[in-house]
């Protein structure tokens, strides 16, 4: 009621009303109030106690309301929504006022925001400003004004005002009701609270039942509650005695929080990086538990092992110490054997690459098969005793014998006849070719190095004349089907010569 009367007096007298309709630029809100007493341009506009702008011109509207222009200078709050609200409140005891605004009402997270304020179009009063209607704003009656009603002469003047304005209020009860509700934010908020409580009456009833059940055990533990309250008193006294340290703790708390933020971020990154490792560790935990379970038995076994190892070390220690001179000699032997090892390695490499070992095994195999024959009576050894003047070792040349190991020209004495000379030449030629093969040459290369013709009959008979003085042919391997026959010579060709004839004869 008092707010309405003050507004009426203000509007009737025209005191403090400016005709300026524009703002100072930027984000400007045109807030409509029922009463704008004692609010002047230049006063502060605050949001949650923080200054965000200043009050601009204050003008009267055709609807007999007060239009207060709010210049919002802080860019972070230049987005008033349709549910925004502003209240004119006292800033100090001397009567200064400020406008306390809320850009939008609190709401649950995820709830969409209301639409922004409507911008006044051109050609209208306050064009370009954002309009905040009177239904969103309030200007409570100050306590000092209520106190002035009880003092003379304000009380008498207030009586005159009531009598004079009584007729003006007749028939406008609804308007008066709306003015009173906007003039007292407490009533408006109380109406919201009552509406919420009415909407949640079932929940409140359940809360009352649950509270009764929750408070039922309290009488049984009232002594503990009394002790808790007494303990709180002791804690409060101790805190009061340490108020200096508590003050310092509170002063250090903001820097601690400033350092705690980056530390928690690093800890979060560490947790993300160590999550796979701990996941694998969880999978390996049963095996680790089994390992630690079996560790005592292993420790007991290892104790016995190390005791036995110590006894063995005492016995083997002198022997190992005695090996030092031998190791020194072995080291010297290794240095001396290095050239021999290199040569031996080259020999084995050559035998591997040229197939020398395979040819030697072929020679042994075929030689054994050639000399070891068998017939219907059993096995027999093919051997021939050569008896001539060339069997005895002599320091000086003997007539009729050649001084060469291998003769490929048939230049021996004619004492034993033409067949013997030819047989010796053939045998020497074959043995020379054999040695060439053993040294790594191929059969073709051996024949090219030691040329000469050896016919099939000569390879079989060992002579240049087939059938002369020949013994009966014997099959190699005891079978006459698809085999090679061996015919020893009557002279000194030898079994080995016939074998080589068989291997390398052309």
C-alpha cells in the first residue's frame, strides 16, 4: 500500500522524472517498476552482489509506471531471458539504492532456456532497448518508510492521503491486489512456495512418514546425541582457541585449491594411462596370489639347495683353482691351433661344396661291391696276387720296371709282353683320373686333364686283347641280369685297377 502511494505521489508531482529515452549504448534493458523512488541515474546494477552495469535514465510511462534503463556493461551478462527479474533494494542506511537483477531463474540442468527479452522496435519509446515487464520486477517498501507512518506529522499526512485516495481506489481492487503482490517479493515467493508444496503434497506426506520412522530410534540414542552436541561444544571451543591458525588455514585454502585443480587434472590423465595396466594386473592377480602362496615352499627348497651348493663349492673350489694353469695352456693351444682350424675349415668347406665326401663314399661302396662277389656256393673275395720283378722296393732302377707311380704312356719294359704294358698304362690312366676327381674335379675335367681312350673291353678285361688269357667273367652282386661283369687280367693290372676302370673308363 505504501509503495503504491509513494509511486502515485511521485508520478503526480513529476519529481525526479527524466525525459531521456535512450541508453548509453551496448546492452540496455528497459525495466518497468510500479515504484522507482530514490533510484537515480548512475546507481549500480548488480547480479548476485557483483556490479555489472549502471542505472540510466528513469522515466514515466503512459501506464503510470516507472521505466528504469539498465546499462549492462559486463559482456558475460548481456543475455537477459524472458524470466529475468529485477528488484530495487537499499545499498546503505543513508538511502542509496541499487538494482539487483537475475538474468534468468535457476532451473534443472538440461532444461532449455526461455527466449531472450523482446527488443523494442523503432518508432516506439525506448526503441532498441530490451523490455523487461512490470510483472517481473518489484520495489519493496523500505523499513524506514513503515516506521515513519507511526510518527507525527507523517501519521496525520498518511491519514489524509488514505482519505483522499480512497475514492480513487474504489472499484480497482484487482489492480490494487496486483500492485501489492509486486510490491512485496516475499508474498510472491511465498505464493510460489505454496504452489510447489501443493503440487508435491504426496511427496511431503511420504516425507512426514519417513521422517517419523527415521526419528523413532533417536530417543534410544539420545545420550549419544547429547554427547555429540557436547563434543561439538568442545570442538567449537578448541577452534576458537586456534582461531589464528584457522584464519591462516582459510587464507591458504584458495592457493591450495588453485594448485589442486592442475594436480587433479594430472592425476586424471595418470588414471587414464594406468587403467589398462591395472586391468591386466587384475587378470594376473590369481597367478600372483598362487605364486606368493607357493613362495614359502620354494624358499625352503632353495635354502636346502644353497646349503648343498655351498658344500659342493667347498669341494670343487680347489679343483677349479687347479684348472687355471691348464686353462692358460688351452688358451695358448687355441692361439696356435687357429691357422690349422682355418685350413681345416677350408678343407671341409671344399669337400662340402665339391661333393668330395660323397664321391669317397661312392668309391668305398662300389669298391666293396666289386671285390666282394658271391655265387651259388657263397661269397668270395676277388683278389689277385701279382708276382713279378716290380714288387720289391729297390733303391736303383730295375730293368723291366717303371720308376713312376702312375704310367699313362705304357713305357714299361716289354719283358712281360705287350698286354702287360697296355694294362699298366690303362691302370695308371684310370688312377690319375680318380685322384683328380678326389681333388674336386668333375669326371669330364679329369678325362680332359688325362686324355686317353679306354674301350669297354679293356675296362672289363684290363688288357688290349679281349679274351687273351682271360678268366671266366663273374657277375658283380651275384646276379647276371643287368649287371657289369668283372674279368681280371692274367698280368699285373690288379683289382683296384679294374675297379677304377669300371668307374672312370670311357
